[in-house]
C-alpha cells in the first residue's frame, strides 16, 4: 500500500495538483507498477497463507 501511495503522490505532483490529475493516466500508471519485483505480496495472498498455518 505504501508503494501505491507513493506512486499516487508522484503522479499528482507531476500533474501540478489533484484537480489537474488525469485519473485515467493514474490508473494506467498504477497498473504498470510492478510490485512483484519488490517481493510484494497481494493482501489476499497474505490472508490465505496466514489462515493455512
């Protein structure tokens, strides 16, 4: 979640402010962000692995 917040903050800063932010481009930017390269597990994977123990 912190990575996603950071990407959002950078995108808003690049746009100038939140009002000028293009949400479609932000969505595309978030989809291109590869969390698995930083050993990020999706929340559902964490829940499944913790309940299996």
